[in-house]
């Protein structure tokens, strides 16, 4: 606590004066009071956690328990900084608001702030499979997430172009499938998508050891962030099949395993053994409630021809390959649930029948999310058209996967619309921005894609809808462009509105 404040008082500024108007995400309520002040030394802080006064202050707003835990009251006056919260979490968010003002200027408008989050999942996904990023890079983004009061870091650790997490039982995943012939994803595809032995002088890539993972989780936890690992199944498994060919389907005459394919064989019991062994080590590493099991974009053509898959479908009475995928997901869900955890899957897990306790991450628009909600499931919205941070922010910006998606478009997303019945709103856990990294192979490029669009997602995740206002947000984003410069983050440089359509 004291250390946080010490950092706060030694940083410099980008504007003459700051105040609650500069905070992203916009607080629920603030009022400015007389005078300005600088942030006090720790001795001048008055902190009340769990006070009755605070509980009576927030009574009457109909807050749920999880919101109460995150709520805070902050009063900054010439006398000092007074903070009230029900829980340490709320205190932490109060400090982030103080940081936000202090990063803008040491001279701060005196004020009172009462604040809490709108959604419980305020997430960011980073794909480290296509381009590996060192622990220090991950920590930098966790720092920014914390400032933005974001609380879920979805770690996309495994995928077709690289396996990035130590699994002791299957050493080739990181001894081979984490090391490519080329750094650049596109060059690697053109070069034949080959992996190399870790000790090969030409090997490019990396992975996180169990010690690295523990370090990231602890760093995130200090910032009220839960790290949710994603272990993809049954698609996007080119890399694990490259290391362990027994994981793929058989050719139609049942003589050999298919090579260079992306899908696991859901007919093969050895695949379940592999997934359970991997997840067992993942459970040991990650204390998170959720485990993301992927489930997206599995090509099912080989399953229709594989004799092992066909035998499984017959034995289990499965009518089509969608039901075969659903069989795998349901079976893995049971395994995850038996270990006290809950699965999240991309919205394809709806096809063939949704696993009973699954949370759905709606990415192909919002329809999948709406369907899951109607069926009584929790949903996180991360629709491509607003929340895919690998899409262009400006017409002339680098190589990118997707079309133009400026800040305004990201800001415009509203997760709760007429498709969600009022009694089902509680199934909307929140929102998440996703940074896939096919064309993002430098740290500075990743940050350019993240910022300032992540600010917009943070505001939708935290701020009440009546506090959302694009022109106010854009002014704050411009201010925060300067703070990001000061803090050494790269970012997309917001130009005049006419220029970049933002
Ligand atoms: C995804 O973008 N394939 C989830
Ligand atoms: Zn098969």
C-alpha cells in the first residue's frame, strides 16, 4: 500500500492540472470541491476498509455483493486523501483513480468520487502463440490493465504456431513446438510451418516455465487481476500434433495418422488422456476459477472420414461431427468441473449442444452470446466488429488481420441490448478485447494495437451506461496519449477527428 503511494508521489505530469474528469473508466459519480492539492504522503492518508459508514453510503444503489467488494469512496482535499471501501479490492481501485489523476498532473482538483464496476469480467486477451512475448511485456500490460480497473487476463498460450507453456509430462511441446524456423508468422507459413529442436541455433520462439507462470499470476493477483489460461481443443492443435502425431485422426483406411492437420482426433481415447494430463498441470499452475478450452474453428472434415472418430460416434450415438465436438467439450467440461473449475469456450461450443455449465465467449458477433443466455449460460462479449484489437485502427496502419476498427467503433459497443431479457441480464459477465498476433511481432506494435482501444473496452466494462459519452472519452483518451508517452508505452497516436475518423 505504502509503496504504491510512494510511486504515486514521485511521478511527473503531462497537464497543468488534473481531476476526476481525467479518469478512465469514468467513475459513477464525482463532484469537484474547493481548491487543488497534490497527493499526500502516505501519512496523510485516511483509509477505512469495511467501515459501516461506507456500507451506508452505497446502500440504496442495489449493488450486488461482487460490486460492493469493488466499490470505493475517495475524497481528496487539502487535508489529505480519504478512502473508504468494503474490501481491499475497492481500496485498490480507489488508488488506481488517484494514480490516474496523479499521472496527468501533480496538481489535482479536490474532489469526491463514489464508484463501482458495471460488469464483473473486464478482460483482455493476449495471443502469445503466434508471437511470443517475454514476461516483462506481459507485466507491463498487467500494469496498464490495473490502472484501467480491468480484472481478467486471458492468456492464449497454445495454438497452431507455437505451444508456450511448460508441461512436464509432454516435454516436446516446449522442446519442439515452441520453436519455429522464422520469427514472423507469415514468413513461417511460407517456409512450410516447421518447428525446430529447442537447441537448434536457428530456432526462434520461447515458452513460459512454471516459474514464469507463477511470477505472472502473482503479479496479476497483486493488481486484482485473475489470469485465465486457454488450452485450445479440439482445433488449432497443429503444434501439439507436430510434437505428438498420435493426437491426430487416422487416414480413411486406418493405416496412419494424418500429418500437418490442426484438429485433435475426438475418437481417440489417448487424446482425452493427453488433454487431462495437460489440464492437470494447468490446474496446478493456475488458481483461476475459469479455464478457457477454446473450441473455435475446428475443421471437422477429417472426423467424418477417420475410422476412429466414426467408431466413437457409433458407440456414443452421435448423429454428426458437431455432436462429436460437443461430446469432447462436454467430457472435458466434466473433468474441469470435477476439479472445481468452470470452462469458458468460444461460441462454436454451442454447435452440437452446449456443455451444461459452460460460459460462452461470443466472438462471431453477439448472436452466439444471446443464444447461450437464453439457454441459461453466462456470457462474455468480445465481438470481432468492435473488440478485435488485431484489426486496423487507421487505414494506413501496418499489416493487420481485419478491417478498419477505429476507437469510436470499439467505444460504441453496448453489451446489453433488446435481445437480452431483463431477467437474463445477470448472465452477461462482461466484455473483453482480444489481441491476436498473426501480424503483431514486435512489442511496440502490440501496444499500438492495444492502446487506446483497450481504454474504450475498460470504460464499457466498468462505467455505468449513463456515464458513457464518446466526446468526453475521446478528450480523456487524448490526455492519456500523453500519459502513455510519458510512461513509455507505445500507442496509436490519435490525430484530429477528421483525419482518422476516430
Ligand atoms: C477466434 O477468433 N478464432 C476466437
Ligand atoms: Zn479421428
